[in-house]
């Protein structure tokens, strides 16, 4: 990474260049604003040393500074000037300059400021690289048909800049899907900025999104400015205040905005991904969400399936979380018994993948240090599938004749197993120890209805196709 020196006086820029070369830095030189912009476009520097006055240039130093802070906000800029005064220094710092040095400068002062600025630049690059790796390592775990269908849809949108709306229940993995899109796109090295529409106070939403300018603190970039070049993710966009919705709509239309307290237009290059667990068309009908904003955000709608439609993925997800908590927190690296896996697959999971993750963490913290995780350790389970025990022991069952009670138990047991295997009759038959044809007859006699998508309790009975059994 090089240092770009911009000064209209050839002797000055070459002097600074020679000094910094002696310190071991790689340097590039520019004598006017056009040369400067061309150098930046060719390769953003690690640091800029910029003269405030540029003779015979289209832009002065402050104009160039604004452009650099807009397009390459992580590049530190040191301002130098022979006509320096406190007003110019304050103006430069407000626009985002790293420091201000007045000509004639002291060589020791110059090299010290440059060394500090280069360290700042290095740390920023490292932070970006760590953030990029973190996003890239956000794994999508699963192999169920519902998961494969989701991943196929995500793959189709990674290389475009189209706006995506992810819909699904809370905890189903909408943000993970958004991060997957970002990590596999041509913006992967740029920021991924998440905006929590539900938790930011409405009166602060605009300041948080657009930033602000004050005489005391100068420019404070908002989340949209921080996401420049990358992705902004509106989490639970249905909870965004209606007043902010109109301003976001304008940003999406114009690709620019004004900071709170400021007057300059800030242009941004963003890809927008949104998510919601709400019924936004219903919110539109009640006036709580703007139709125009919905139309802008909902270019590519992608539903994220709940965990109840991904039961085949539950054992793999559980093992993944065990490994994750072992590596990140040093919790025991335990196996999961077959009984515990069966129990996990039969639970209802209203909190979806997030609930599964929290349960695994709880078991690892509170459970035994060695051996496989057993079904009895799972919260809310005493060695029987969730819901089955309460049904068998419920008061209503005690009033039934044996034949009816047995049929009720068989019905609920088979419903549980069919749901566990995602409606796959062949796998259910293999697990319960019945021939497939015998299981069909038993289900029919018990009045069990299934669907191939969600297992039991569907609107009608469907025979499994060979494809769904594969």
C-alpha cells in the first residue's frame, strides 16, 4: 500500500516523497486534482498527504477531502498548507481529515504523524478483513429439501444488485441468509451494516441512519454512510417508524441524503437487503407501512423456511452448535445420542434455529461434562417426545376405553414421527418398524392426514413420491 502525495509545488511533493521513501514507504505523486482522482481510482492509497491550495485545479484540497471521505472513508488524509490557520484546520478536521500540518513543516513532526496515520490505516484494513472473514464464515447448514431450495434462491441473487426481501418466522435465519448473499457477492470485501429497525428509538432513527454534523464534533457518519460500497440490511423493516419510511424511500430513489444538521448531499452506493416476520401487505392495508417502500424493497422476495420444515437438518445443526460453542467458549465437545436427536426432531421449535442454538448452549453449560447428550437433558423433556407425555397422561385420556386410548396414542405417535421425517413415509416406516404399505393402512385407519411439504396435519393425505423419498 502506498502514500499519495498531492501538492501543486513540484519541489514540495518530491521533497516529501524522498523523505518518506527514506522511511521505507512506497509513494505516488500528483500535482493537481485530476491527477489525484486518477491515482485514487487506479488504486486507493493507504494514506493521502494533501495540500489545501492547488493552483490551476478544478478542485481544492477541501473538495478532494470530501470526495475521498465519501468514496474511500477509511483512507486517512493529512492536510498541509503554507497558508494554514486555525479556521482551515477546523474545517479540514470537520470534513474528516486525520491531521493538519502547516508549511514549512518539521521533518520529525511529518514522519511521526505519517507513522500514526499509517498505523490507523493498517488497523482499519485489518478490521475490514476480519469483518469480511466473519461474514464469509457465516455458514449455511443443512441438506433438507427446504434448505436446498432456499440456498438455490440465494445463489441466484448473489451476483446481482437487486433488492431482496427475506420473509420468515423470528429465529429462522433471515440475517444469516442476508450475510450469505453478501459474502458470496462482488461486495464481499465491503461493509455489511445491519440496521435494527425494531430497536432503534424512533426519534433517533434518522440520526442513526443518516449521521449528523455539529460544530462541536464535526461530521459523524450514519449507518448508511458506513455501508457505502457494501450492503445495508434492514432487520425487521416492518417495525420502521412511518416517518423514517418516507426518508428511506427518498434515499432509495435518489441514492443520496443529507446528514442531520448538515447541508451537503451525501451520495452512497448501497445494496439493500430487508427482512420481516410481519405480513407487510396487511401492514400496508392498515396504514402502518408504505406501499411505495414495499414495492422498492420487495424486488426479489425469498421466504426463509421455519425449522419445522427442516427437521432433517436438526441433528446437523445441533452438532454444528456443539462444535461452535466448544471453539468459541471452551464448552465440552459432546456427541448427541440418537434418542436426543430424535427428541430434537420432534419438538415444535416456535423460536426456530435461534431456539435450537440457545438450547444447545444451555445443555452444554448446565449438563454433564462427558458423554453424549441424552434426551433427558433437553429442557422440557423427561425422556419422552414433547407433547406426547402430556397427552398420554392427560385427564381426558383416563376417561377413554383402552381401544380408543391406544388409537389416540398411535395417532399422536405416528404424527410425531411423520413430522420428524418431514412427511417422508418410507423413512417413517423404517424407523417405527413397519412395512410402508402397512403404515399407509394404519394412517388411513387412524384418520391421519399428511402433506409432503410439512408432514402430518396437512389438508389432505398424499402418497410420497420416489423423488421425496430420495
